[in-house]
C-alpha cells in the first residue's frame, strides 16, 4: 500500500478508476475517499487538489459488471473529465 500511495502521488492523475471490487474497498479505506453527492463520484485530496475516483467491479471476465453499468461508468468518467477541463 505504501508503494501504491507513492506511485499514485508521483503520477499525479487527473482521475482514478479502480476496476475491482476488493481493490475499490481497500482504496476507499486507505485513501479515505469521500463520496461527492454533487458529482456522483468519490474524491481524494492528492497533491493539493481534489481528484475524482471511480470505484467499480471488474470490467471484463466472468464476474464483470453488466453492459449497462459499464456504459454508464464510461459516460460518467467522460462527463467528469469534461467538467475538469472546463473548470
């Protein structure tokens, strides 16, 4: 976890997608991700700014999320990215 924390801070991402249910729970707890009721995603403070975080189950494979949830996740990520670009 320590290494992942350092790597994420170094990468300084515009947003984060965690595509595994267990990893999502660990990420939420480790980074104290808070749900943003206005935007509909989790967020963490990273390098002095708020970073959107999308917590999800697996995207492919036998236990993957259904196609409709996957479509909605892609829409939500795109919308969040556009909002970041505007403001």
